[in-house]
C-alpha cells in the first residue's frame, strides 16, 4: 500500500508580519505528527539546510530563531510565495516563488551565510556544484550553472540607528532609547513594560532588557556590558537590526576624530 502523500502549505511573504517569525497555518498541525517545538530544519531549493526554532504560542506554531537568516539568505521580499512540505521528522522542504509566479532562480543558489557546525544536515562550505538540486527539465545545465553562481539579493531587515551621545555610555543609568516609530511598526505586538532581549555584536551576545513606558522605550541591563566590550564611543553610529524576535544585532560605524 503506497504511503500517503505528504501535504504542503503556502505563505505569501509580508515583511511586517513575517520578517522576524512565520506562523504555520493552524490546519497544518495535524500533518506534523505532534511536532510543536524545538529545532527543525528548512531545506531550501539549493539543497542546503537552515536550522530554525519552532515554538508554540497561544495555540499557534511559529518559526522564530533562524527564520530571519533563511529569509535574508534567499532574498525573500514582499509578495514572494513560499511552499512548505513537512517530511514527517524534523525537516521542511521549501520552494520559493517570486512575484512573477515562477520559482525564484536566485534562491536556487542560496547558501547559509552563517556556518552552523552543530547542524548535522548542513553540507557546510562545499562547492555549490556538489549540492543536490532537483532536476528541472526546462533548464539546461549551462543555464542552471549560471543561476547557481549568482549571489542572492540582500534583504533589508527592520532596523533603527542611533548616534551615540555621552549619556548613552557613561553615568549610573546607562540606557539607549528606541525610536517610538520603530516600536509602533515592528514591536507593538510584543513589547511589554519590561521585555527580555538579546544584543548581538560580532560573535558575542548579551542578555538585556527593553522597557516600554508611556512616552519612550529604552534598552538597559546588558547595554552596559555591550558598551564595555564593544568600546563604542561618543559620536559612533550604531545600527540596531531586528534579526529575530527580541534579538537586535548591532553594527557600529566608528567616528573618526579629526586631529
């Protein structure tokens, strides 16, 4: 007796709701054999794997940690159409279609931009030619080789920038403010009066806190340790990039003092 066909689901990518995490349709849960949390893998069109975290929240399932990197590495943008198929264990196969309605050619060449040694499925930094890609009779080998050699386009993640002032990095109550406009658009569903967050810089992470008041939102706690280790100075520009829910990656543009 043939095994039942594995079911698929689709999502239309909307950055406002899906840039940091993606909701799995509730009706699809019955096809996931009780899988409702923990590490899972997304197998992209290129044959590479991305590890993401699956969580259950208020009865719904979401891809969170690792999902923004999958989006960025595949150049997924507004209006892209994604098709997911669960293999019954820990892997979702993903197909990426652009707004033309065709499979996105650049996604066929996507590779993990951050190596993950703990991912047992990750082919690592092998040549793209060694990656298993499903045959498509409509492409000849020459065209497919050109597509695989292309770099996927970059995706701009939600972010805000702050020019560092003296009061950000000195004194007893070191904090940095988050623009209200950013909070209203990207964090209004999640930020409570005091919310744990993570600050990332280079290969380091700091647990911190975000406090949301009636008139302003600011980061504190781990901010002091971040300042000490990163040696951020007055005049530097810090770009805070929302890479995952409650995870801000900081990019520092150093201020060059005139002699």
